[in-house]
């Protein structure tokens, strides 16, 4: 089970990463572009998720594109989920208390930070960015 200390340690070990507070919660950025952040569920999220809404810590992470997002949602729905707020946006929500530390370092946002994240205009447009933009990658073997 990963913790916020694990997220901080892994994120800050990536070149060029800085930690900042966003809306009072931690967020990690490269070249002033976010790749992972704490994302408490909001009222609209709770309403949309209903009884399935998790009550533990939630990490949001940029992914390479919407195809990777869908693959993660399908591959491990006990760990990865989304809300209508993120429809059309290449980001995934992660139940931090259900992901192994080793998988956290290998997947959520690490590749995005290593390769750099797309420019703010692309972020705002909610476009997929392709493998070159980084982000989470699909698991290549079951774990």
C-alpha cells in the first residue's frame, strides 16, 4: 500500500520535479506542468460515484492518452477509477491505499515527468498526447 510519503519520494526523485500546493493539497510538477496531484473527491464526484465512492486517499495522475486511461480502468478497477469531471481528459484517479509502492513508481505520472508533459494549451483542450508525452503506461505483464 502506497502513502503520500511514497508519492512525494518517487515524484521528487524525477529530474526537474517540484512540489507545490494546489488548493491546499500537494501537487508535483515538471516545468510548471502537473503530472500527479492529490485529488480529494468533490461533492459532484461523490454524487456521481454513489456508494462506490472510495473513502481513502486519492491520487490523480496524467496518462499518455485516453486509450491508456481506458486500459487502466479495465485492467484494474479496484485501483483505478474516474469521474465525469475527467471525461475526455487523459488523467486517472488512483486509490492510493490499493496500489503497491513498486507499481506507483512504475506507472502513475512517472513516465510523464521523465519525458516532460504537454504544453498548457494541450492540457486545457483535453487532448490525448500519445506515448511521447508520457504518463501512465499499460501494464505489460500481470502483477
